[in-house]
């Protein structure tokens, strides 16, 4: 009976506590919500009120809050039998894929029902940069896959190295996306220029937001990776999401840049 009581208090044989998880009352969803609010305000300042300085200030608040919120909320669930689940991530990816499908269908319909394409005001998009970005993102997908393989073999040091390489490559990809957006905007090509610019910034921005989420998930796992108490199930799930981001990029780059 004492043994049973001990199990009831501390969880089952796998160490999972099926009682009320402490992260149910987490502050991180609150942080994420305010981050999204500041993000919406930043867009309003930029595209409605044309106040770039205020938009940058709000964006400077939004991005760190969203990233910190995702990372904090995810890290609270690690190792507790809850949180990121490989099977659940599959359903989540399916739902996210449907969002991308709606964007692409809208783009295809607009393009195929327009007599002149691209519309007036469109500038020539870079050709080399998307290829470099593709190489970096595909490379990051390969590095996280190799990292997972090393972890499965018990090589935590090798996993740690390639895990960090993946984070760096993801950040480089995101940096190149930001640079490209800035370059195009300085040339006068913005989301309000024409129908193609709206499609371009909407689809690439949607993909970029998923890169941010993927990096936030990796950052959430970074403390445990450094300590060495690595949750293999968490890492497999994070890798699955990153592969999804990679696959979606092939559709983005082929349809938006080269079609």
C-alpha cells in the first residue's frame, strides 16, 4: 500500500505525473498573447499609419516575446510526459499545411485569372539568393536528422554539435529572409504595391513565421541539450516540425520565385 501511495504521489513507472501539471497555470501563453498583440500593432503602424519608427519599436517587443513565450512554454513540458508529442505534431503539421494550401490556391487563382502577369509595379526578384536560402535550409534539415541519428546511438556530444549547427543555419536562413525583405522594400516593392507583392510577402512571411517557431522550439530544448539530460522524444518531434518547414519552402521557392 505504501508502494502504491508512493506511485500515486510521484507518478507512474515511467516517471510521468498524471496529476495537475504545474505548467497548466503557465505565464508563457500570456507572454505570447502580448507578443502577438504587439505584432499586430506593428503591422498597423507600418501599413495603416505609415509610422516606421513606431512599427520597429513594436516589432522589437513582439518578436522577443513570441520567441521567449514559445520556448518557455515548450520547455516547461519537457520530461513530464506531456507537451510536444510526435503523433500530435503530425496532426498539427497537417493543419498548418492546410493554411499554406489556402494561400497557394489564392495565388494560383489570382495568377491564372489575370491577363497580364506579373502586374505593373513588380520588380525582378533575386534569382541567386533563393537558391542559397534553399541550400541553407535543406542543409539544416540534414544536420538535425544526423543529430537525431547520433542521439539514438547514444552520442550526446555529437548530437549537441549538430543540434547547434542546425540552430545557426536556421538563424542564417531567417537573417537572409529579413535582408531580402529589406532590400525589396528599399526598392519600393512592398506588400501594397500590387497583387503579386501581396502574395509574395504573405507567403514568405507565413513561412518565415514557421521558421521562427521552429527556432523557438530548438531554443526551448537547448538548456537540456547543454546539461546532457536530453529528451529524445522531444527532439524527434522538434525535428519533424523542422522537416515540415523545409518541405514547405520548396513550394514557396518554386511557386513564388521561379514560376
